[in-house]
């Protein structure tokens, strides 16, 4: 099918021409300000990645799934992300438009798949931002414990009180920052990233002297039956499908750990959402995506080895929200532990900010295409940011963070992200075949082998997630399909007109 033949189409697989997607970014009422360079993008990627994954998931995955081999879990997750990152880099350099995997899918796999991915990304960024803000609140409470600024239990969290006030206020403050402008967001991010990377390096350099070889042996603990019960719903899907005995640790535990810590590697996904606000996107986007992933992988592996080397994985509390600080306290250095807690609190702030940034850009792109109400595509006349959708998303995420316990919902981020990676990998193959004429600032190597391997690895990690996570994900997808068929399919700009490839295409009758 010719990708330009979309006018008046009612097919669920209708595609938006790449030329049209790019020309839409030049429409005056939708134009975003281009402020970001390769360094900004790399820092954004590191900023969103080095956060909850480094400061929280390391201990949880080690204690529950992989023991010292959690370092291998991070490597496996990084390999899966690295394969997908190469596919993302080609798409981002070819279609430098806000929306990330949503926009890429729209240009290759069709509108229905694009909607599914867009709805998926909304879940990923929205729930992720609320979840991480709750984690930040816990670090803040720990840092202020015993001081005159100690947070009252009634508003510190939803477990001991009626709301999590710090988390909600953080989201609202960051929403204001994002409305004012992405360059200000970038500057704040650079400062925070410097602090938390410095804290991570401090932990590694100080902690390496307290590592005990006995704690790292055996590196891959022998498999053992899962303790407790939760029924089939809490078991990985792969075990239910193939009748495997549920267990922890061993190589199966390493793979389950990889599926869990995958949440820690979603940073480059957010980098791709800033394509329209990037100078020389064909050059800078691939650099930002790949460089941020490489830096974060090195930090994760070294930190996880030091954590499990200082403290035996058997004595790590899976519910501990500050395993790095706890490990340093275990080593007899509470002062360093407090510094680490403060650094983590500062670092997690930018994770929330960048997740909110990614969510607003995806919804902005969907609204500009007519799949969501056009009010969400409005750009501030002075700041040139999508202020309406940013404010709506910020308020909703603040309420979710302040009044809801979302630990279980946060697990949806992994399955949703992996699904997006699979479709982006497939999309590279489709676009190579359908539009070989397009200029590509970066080309994924070893096509078709690498994209196929990327999709298979991501799908295998999805199978290692719990059945209940899959069920919740399917419910969310079902809600999204109802919205699409009730609203988006009829309001799509591919139906209402103004879809000529290469045209200005800036205005719609509903804008």
C-alpha cells in the first residue's frame, strides 16, 4: 500500500504519511521551540533512568529474584533496551516528530496500532510519574526524620495517613516548570543529574571497600520454590503457559529480575518524545538515546554489585525503599547513608519531571492528529509548550500520587514499555520496505536480524511478568479501544481531510 494514499480512508490500518507528520510540526499554532542539543538529550535520558531503578529496584530485585546476579538482570534488560534503542534511533532521526513510538507506529503500522501504542505510552508515563513521586516522598520523609521539618504521618503517605501531600505538591510544581519552558526543565535536570550521578559514584567508591566476597557467592543462587501464595495470578505468565514450577532465584530468577528492573531503562524512550524540540534531530537524537543508555547501564551494574557485596541478598528487605542508604548504614557509615538519601531525593525529582514531559508530548501528538480532543494540541503563545495537556496531566498525576497507592499499577509500566519496543522494532522493518526513499540520519545495523531479535527478546521478558500484570494491562487497553472507536476513529484528521503528504497541514477545522 502506498503510504500517501490515506485521504478519506476508513481502514483501521491507514497510515499518516511521514511528510505530513513532519510538516505538521511547522504549523504556527502547533510549533514547538527547538532548544535541545545532544548533551541536553543525553542528560534527559540519564535523568529519567537514574532514579527509582537505581535507588529502589536494586534491592528489591536482588532480595526477591536474583541475588547478586541482579547485575546480570540489569545487563539482560540493558541488552533488550539497547536493541530497541537502535531501532528507536533510526525512527527518531527519520521522523523527528513529538510522540515517540506513537508517531513511528502511525507512519508504518497504521492508525489502530498507533492508538494502542499511544494509549500504552500514556499509561507508562502517567502512572510512572505518580509512582516515582510517591517514592520521592518516602526519601524526603526519611531525610527529614527527627528534624523540625519532619512531615506529619497524616500527610506523609497513604499507608499511614489519608494522603501523600509531598508527592502531590511535587507533581504540581514540576507541571509549572514544564509549562514555562523545556529549556528551563533541561537546566534543572542537568543540576539534578549531576547530583545523583555524583551520589551513585560516591556510593560505589566508598562502598567497594566494604564488599565481602562471601556475600557474592554463589553469584547465581540456586533456584528455590516461591514462598507464600498468591495463586496463578502472581506467577510469571511463562510459568503458567508451560506448566513450570514457580520459583525464585536460579536463571529463571535472573530473567524475572530482568523483566522487573526493565522499568529502570525507560529513559531513552522519553528522549524520543522531544524530537520536535531538538536542534539537528537526525544527529542529536541517536546520540542522546544511545549515550544515555550506555551511561546508565554501567552505573546500574556497578551499584548492584556493590549493594549485594556489602550486604547479603538474604538480609535485604524487599520493601526497603532506600537499599543503598541501608547498605551504607549496614557498613557502619550512617552519615554517608544520609547523604545518599538526600541525593536520591534530589535525583528522583527530575525522573518525575521527565515522565510528565514524555506523557504530555505523546498526548499532544495524538490530539494534533485528531485522536484526542484538539484542545490538548494547543501551544502557549509565549512559552511555545503544549500547556493545556501539560496542566491537565499534571493535575491528574498529582491527585493520583496524593491519594492512591499505586505500587501494583506501577508494574504496568514494564509490560507497556516492552509492548511499545516490540512494535517499534517491527516498524523499522516495515518502513525500510515501504519507504526506502526516506532520508535516515541513523540506520539500524544488521537489518532485518537485529529488529527481529529485539522484538523476540522484549516479548520473552514480557512473558516473565506476572499474570495479574498482563490482566490489568489488557483492561487498560480495552478502555483505550472503546475511546478510539467512540471518538478517535471518526475525528482522525486522516478522515476529516487535510492529509496531503508534504503539505503545510497545520490547521484543522476543530483546532
